[in-house]
């Protein structure tokens, strides 16, 4: 049987191995591509003092799952312009708490003691997962947009206590008369100033370089100079487009404000009655408490609790820094409400008085003002609106930056969005290539060795190791199908002393002699051509491209090798040689037949006293 040569097997099946590996990797890649997914993460941290207790800055319960709300996800999808379902994104969005090292140590300590641990982290990881239909960049952009929308929403919901006012309508004069427009401008200035007062005068914007105090100064200058000049001129000159419409407007406004004022005064009167009832109950409780404390004094009691029923511990509440915190009781709350009613009623009184003055001022105006007067006031009001809106633009920038800074004090993003591939296709393909290559090479080795074994069993003579009679027949048939021969030689070798050796030394000795001869002929076949054992102690040599002289050289080589052989018993070997051109025979069957008719040539004669089988 052929030697076990791994490279020979792999080389024989190399194209099939490569084709199978490419096909397997293609199928594997398609499968991995369908299993691929992408995910992106962002870490956020809640910084307000109540966050460790699970509270927002406004005191409500902290719920990071609000990030998954339809409002926030829908706004993020609209912002990015991605064509995704809100429900799909929400179902693939997760928010998981991340414990710090201190929180982890606390958790382990409590669990070791057998105590219950409630997870209230201040750090959370927001993770968005998308399937293979999307991309890594899409997951990163979308999770960033979701977190940005949540930060804005969270700030407006829990951090920012006052919303920015709106800008003035540039077309205000197209809808209202001059005096009414001036009232609306005044209200807009007041709302902008109220917003500035509610923020911090010391905050300064990095974008504009302005502080709230700078904007406050600008607004006050506009109101004290431009606004007052235009307002006084419009009133003193009685400038209007439609005096009757103006009077109707203020008449209706006075009626509405009067009704509001009466309602507030009625509410204040009802609140006053409630306060009287509350005061009576307080006096009764005070008397009861004082009587109890006097009795305790007589019996060695403590009089320090005499006021315990009404104001016990009201001023004994402290914050986390051990600073006293003012606590308001119910009576004080009622008093504040009562005072607010009267304050609102007083404000309405002032506005009603102003409206009545304007109504009286335009009572004598019977027609619209001249176009020149109207144009002068119109241009002045438009300029005033432009100046206020210019300040508003700056206020909007400063206010937005201020709100962002306030939000950043309570919640922040601790890491930018990072995206990842869920399946490392390159790594899996590399492992798959190694696997397929290994399986292919192993299969080639198994198939090659199995082929060798089959050839050995079916087509190899067991004694000589040469191709068997079946192989000789197949080789002859193969040559016959190829057609006419060119330069072709046939040599028939005969072992003439095999019977004598078997009879004298035994069959094993004869087989050993044939085996040694077979080894020599195997070496010869590698140089000259096909040599097979044709049974009946005959060997058939089919030598393509071999002349008669080269065939004789082969016989000489065989004889030389037999003389060098170490075996004690050697064969007596003769041969007959036929060559196609020499015999003018170009069909393999006819050439073999003609070869058997040729003169016998002695290839090797054993050196022995008995030429028929070795020494006596």
C-alpha cells in the first residue's frame, strides 16, 4: 500500500477543499448577517440631593423608565428623521441601574447581615438595540437623540421652575389699536422682567457674555425711555385708528376686570371667615393647653409643653446640613392665601383705574387721527417692538444656557454614546475558515487514505506490493481506449525458478523472494512506467514513450539491483521485450501478443551451485 503522505492527499483534493471552504463561509456569512444586531449605550447620573433616596429635585419619585416614554422616543425619532416605529424603539430600549463601588460595598454588607437591600442607584445605563436591518451609526445617533430629549424634558418637568416668556408679535399693530398694543408691550416687558427676577442676576452667558442683570438694565431703559415716550405721545395726542372700537375694548375690559375683582374680594371675605373660625379654635386649644400645664406644675410637672398642641416643633426642622428649615403651619398658609386675594384685587383696581382714565381720555375723540400722526406713532411702536424682541433674543439664549446649567446640576451624561456590533462577523469567519479548512483537510486525508486502502485491497498484489492482475487489465483497457500507440514498449518478466524455490524452501521463502523483487520493481516503475504482477510468476511492464533501447536499460537496472539485494534466495529472471516501431505494431493487444513471441533475454542469474533455486 502507498505510504501515508498527508500533503499528497491534501494536494490531490486541494481544489475541492477550497471550494467547500468558500461555500461554507458564504453560507456562514449569510447566517451571521441575519443574526447581526447593533447596540449603543449612554450613561447618565442624577446629581440632586434627593437622588440617593429615589427623588427628583421637585420631590417626586425618580423614575428613569420615563426615558422610554412615547413622547421622548417620538421626539427623538422626529429629530433624527429615522423611519422607525415608536413601539419598536421602546421595546428595544433598556435602562439599567449601575452601582458605584460604595453602593456595591453597601449592598454586600447589608446582604451579609441578612438585611433587605433596595436598589436606588444614581447612575443608569441607557442601551438601545437595533437588528441587522439598521446600522451601528443609526443606533448611536438615535440613543443620543433620546437622551438629549430626555434631558430637556426632565429639566422642564423637575428642575426649571419658570418657563421663558414669549416674544412680541411683530404684526401686533395689524391686530390692535395703538394704545392697546402699548398695553400688550408693557405686559410683555413685565413678564420678561419677572422671569429675570426669578433666575439669578449673577448668571452670565458664555455665548453672549451678558448676565440677567445686563438684560434687566436694558429692558428698564427701554421701558423708561422709548416706551414712556411713545405711550405719552399716543395718549396726549389721542392717536387712534378707530376711537369707537377703542372705547368698546376698554369698556369690555373694565367690565371683565371688575367681575374678577369682585370674585377675589368674595373669596377673601370667605377666607376671612375661615380665619376667624380657626382663631377661635386656636384660642380654645391654647386655654386647654395652659390649664393642663398649670395642673402639671402643681404636681411637679413640666410647663414646657404648654404650646404643644398648636406650634410644637414648627421651628425645629433641620436640613441635611443641620440648618433650621422654616415650616409653615395651616394658619399661616390660610393667611398667605387671604393676602394674595387682596393683592390681586389691588392690582385689578389699578388696571381698572388706568382703563377708566384711557376711556375718559378718548371719550371726546370722534374720528381717527390723521395719517401723518398715525404713521409717526406706528413707526415708533414698530421700532419699540424690534428693540424689545432684540433683547428677547438675547434673553432666550441666556435663559436657555441658564436652564441647561440648572439641569446639569441635577442630571448629566457621564459618557458619550458608544455603539457596538453584537456579532463579530470577522472573528467568526476567521474561526469558521480554520474549522472548514481543518474539516476539509481531515476529510481529504480520510478519503485519500481510504482510496489507498481500497486500491491496496482491490488492485494491489499482497505479496509483491505491485498492481495486481486486475490493475494490469484496467491499464491495458485504458491504453486501448486512447487509440494507436506511438513510441511504446512492452516488457514481460518471468521468474523461472519460483516453483523450485517453493518446493525446496517452502512457500514463505518463495513469497519473500517475490516481495524483494517487487520492491525493486516498484522503484523501477517510478522511472520507467507501469509495472504490475500478472500472476503465474509473470510481471507486465507497459512503458509509454519508451524505446527498445530504454527498455533494455530498464532490464539492466533490474539485474543490477538484484545483484545488490541482500536476500539469500534470489529469482532467476528472464524477459521478452517488444517495441511498437520495431515490431510495426501500434495496438496494445497486438503488441503484447507480439512481445510474448520475442526472444527471451536473461535479466538475472543467481550465483548458486544450483541455478534453479539457490544453494543445495
